[in-house]
C-alpha cells in the first residue's frame, strides 16, 4: 500500500473502531446497572441492548445507496452525528425508555456501506483487499476492547459515562472523516461495494444466501441473548462490575486460541462441518449456562465455549457470503447480510427481555440452546464456500456487451460473470487455477 492508502485505511478503521465501541460497551454492563432506573424491566433491558439493531437493519441499505448519490463523506458525517445525538440522549436519560430511544437513534447512523465504499474509492484495485482487511480487523478488535473497557468505565461512571464517551468518540470521528481520509481518486466498482436495488430484488430468492442471512441473524440474536444474563451471573458469583474485565480478558484470549484451532482445521475438514461444529459449541455453552448451579468454573467455561463458536462464525460468514454471491452482486449480498445481522441483535434483545420477564432468566439459555438446534436443521447439507476469486474489469466504450458476453462465456476458468453497461465493467467469479487474468484483460482491451 502507498502512503495515501495506508492513511485512508487507518483513518476509516479508527472511525469504525470508535463507533463500534459505542455500540458494544454497554452489552457487558447494562443488565447489572439497569435496575437503578425507575421504569426498569427485563424487556427494556433487552431493547436497550438490541434496539440499535432495528434502525441499523432498516437504514443499512438506503444509507449505502444515498452515499452513491450525495457522496460518501456527507453520509458518514451524518451517520456519526446521529450516533452522537443518540449517545447524548442515552447519557442524560433518567429512564430506561429514554435509554432505548437513544440506542435506536444510535443505530440510525448506519454508515457501514458508505465507509466500505469510501475505502474502495481511495485504494487501488490490487490493494483494496488489504484496506478492507484492516477495517475488518478494527471491527473485530472493537468487540473485544468493548468487553474489557465497558465494565471498567461503568464501574466508575455508570452508563452515563459510557454514553458520554461514546458521544465524544463519534464527534471526534467527524474531523477524521473530513480531513484524515483523502478524497477518492477513483470510483470502486459499485457491484462489489454497494447494494443495488435491482440486485437486491434478485438475491432475495437465493436459497444459499438465505441460509447465511438467517444464520448471521441467529448468531447475533444469540450474542444479545447471552449478554442480557451473563453479567448478572458474574455478579451473582461475587464479582463486582469493575472486576468483570478481568474475567472477559482471559476468556476472550482463550477463545482466540479456539478460533485458531478451528481455522487450522479448515484445510482438513469441510467448511460446512466446521460451521455446524461452531453452532454445537454455542448450543453446548447455552446448555451449560442453563444447568449452572453456582459453579464459577462451569460459568467461565460455558462463556468460553460460546465465544469459540461465535468467533469462528463471525469471522467466516462474510467470506461465505462473498464467495456465494453472484458476480457483480457482492455489494448487494453484503448489504442484505448486514441488515439481517443487525436485525438479529434487535430480535435477541426482544426475545431475551420477553423470556426473562415472563418466564425466568434461566429460560433465556434454554431458548439459546433451542435456537442452536433449529439452526443446525437449517444448515443440513450446507457444504461451505466456493473457492473462487473475483475480478472487476473496466472495458472501453468501443466494446459491446454482446461481444464481451460471447468472449467470457468461452474463457476457461470463468464460473460466473455479469456485465454492467452503466459502469462499463465486467464482474467475474473465476477458478484461479485455470483462469488467465492477462487473457481476460486482453478481451476487455486493457492489456
């Protein structure tokens, strides 16, 4: 990467990190602190944890599309401003209802699509994957950091302190967008970065993608379910809130070891089998937490098992979606995927709150185990990803789509392709062991 690309990657990764910290930091603390509000109820706790997911799910695709019309940076700035507003509302809230409203406002600032599109615009095609990887690492790291920082900050300044810091971080992100990220020199192929309305309509009926969309919804439903109750179980064991970070840190580090082991098995075991194994780990964790009888070691072990499965699926599902999506429709497939992901967080909060309020806290874990069983049935016969590479090749005006369609239909190694006349771009999915990139470039007239 050159200096401009590295600067852009680090700036956008920092923006993502600061924003996701604000979304995640309340997860390990709110169930312990919520009873201080006069209108406390388990349902409101669930909505406070997952409420952001509803507006994220609704706004994710439209915000990405709008960034294509009015610019990436204006949409990102708008999203950060909405996020900051929601954080302020939650910080000054004296009722749980107002906290929920603040979280819903936070979610309205859905900037993921615009950030990824801007990352594509400020990077060259051969460096784009590295820029995206840096942002992806920041997203994953934000979750781990939030699990550790949330209890520490809340232990000293409560929920108000977390939301106040979140508002500050969001506002700091605005000048970082305006002055830290260079102006895009090129425009990344939209089919690979942004949702397109016509593509979304086509992909709604894709069976393979539906499985993954429902899977990520259930995955985030489960993480929200778990975190309505796990902090309460820690507190019941005698660990004060400001000590919870010292529990999460070794659990998360150990779960990374579990992730490395599972990733190492990918060369020997079919991807679909590892996905199902991860779901089984999460279901077993829920079963352990359901049957827990005041045993700290079983509690910590159950949470560790859950994170081992969660980490693997969270890391691999985006790659699965990317591999299965038709050529030229990855941006739309990922937009739908992200919407299901956030909607899952919302559902998890609602289900957890309802089950806790009308049944019991233990029943939440039984519900989680049941969800895992249903999930395994949904993925019966699922084989995993296609090991194919993607290319987007621009073609000159003197090339006709009919000529290109004929040429690429006969080109060895091409699994799928689509031609976008508005962008003058050919999107390809190829078997890299057979495909000749130089030959493809010659066909479109760029070599």
